C-alpha cells in the first residue's frame, strides 16, 4: 500500500467512526490521533492527512449537497456510512484540493480503490458512478479541449443512449438604462444559466415558465431560442445517458432574485444580477460559455 493511499485510509477510518457512532465534532481529533498511532506510527505524511480531514469537515455541507445531486435516488442517510465518507473524501479532493497535488483522475481512482478495499460488493461501481457524474458536470478538467470523435460506452453507441431533455434560459432585465442578466452559482464554483428538466408532455417554454420563477423568484416572458448543447453523463442508478438542453432568451422584471429553497436544490448556492460588462470575467463551464456569449451579444446589440 502506498503512503498516500494509507493516509487516505486513515482519514476514511476516522470519518467512518465519527459518522457511524454519531460522535461529536470535538471527538474527531481524538479518533484521528488513535488511528494514526495504530495504523501509521511515525508517518511523515501527517500534514496531508490533516489537510484532507480538515477539508472534508470544512466543506461537509457542500459535499453532502453534491452527493444528493449526483445520487438523487439515494438519500444521504441511506448510503452506507463507508460509501458516504468515501464520497466525501473523493469529492473534496476532486473539487477543492490543489490539482497539481491531486489531479482529478487521481482523486476518482483513489476513491474507487478505497471503495474496493473497505466497501461492499457494489461500492466501487457506485463510487465510480457518482464521482464520474460530478466530473462530467465540472467539464472534465484536464481533458483535451479539442472535439473528440464519436465514442461508444461499452457496446452502446453514443447516439443510442437514453436522452434526458432540459430547457435553460438567459434571463435578462432592463433597469435605468442598463441590461442585467441573472446567473446562478453552483457549489462547483461556476456561474451558469438556470435550467430544468422537462416533465412528460411539457414543452421547453412550459418548462421554463414553471421552473424559472421557482428557481430565481421572478416571472419571465420566454423569447427566442439561442442554441443548445448536449453531453454524456453517468447516473448512479439509471446508468449512462445523454442530456440535451435547449436555451432561450427570457425577459424578467428587475426585482430581487430569490434562490429556490429546498432540500435538494441541485448544488446551487447563489443567484445574482450582473451587468453585461461584468459577465465574461466570471467562471463558466466551457460548454455553456458560447451560449452566454451569444446572449450577451444579442443584448448588447439591442436585439
């Protein structure tokens, strides 16, 4: 076992004992010291272990929200305690660690190895599915940005995967001679456009009229279509699928925005109005940036 893998194992055992026995946050340091003494006496990797443990504890709320988003059919309390804490470690490293020290693929692979070592028969597959879905949502950092040839998942061609349809909107408002765009912020650290899944038999426009007022707290009038994008992803229960999103311009009154409040809000943590001149300096996913740019161009031209 490598030194770094052993260090992650000790952090996992500490989190597992603290979580499973419902111990107080104050007791976790005692558990941590006991595990180091028992499993890694004299280890020179203690700083890494402390950073990782502190990172998971500091970001626990965000991490648990992400698990709820990536595994919506599995309430957090129903996930096995070992798997739950492996996901916390894996997501913490995937999203918040220094990528020079822990590249995304290393974070995912190490979590899968922990699942194989400490979890149940299906733990490795479950951990891989959840972290893989999050990695896709992040835009697969570290991957080649050049267009890739059409690929297959196993024996299933990409164009034969199940498709989930969504509708999104660049919501804008005019106020005192300025144009503003409403953007939502996710716990991955990106600003993006509001979007929602279509219900059965629902049109894009009907979806947006239902979803946007709930998510942003403002009524809208849907305007023209401004493009679409699609990407493959992995749902831990439904398996491999494609997501297809059509985006529209949508006008709203300039009023206070209110982020939808619910237990599983898709990993969103903020919503704001931005002036056009300030938008392109924000952190966007690569696949949404062309849509945002097109919306800004149309608004700047007064269309």
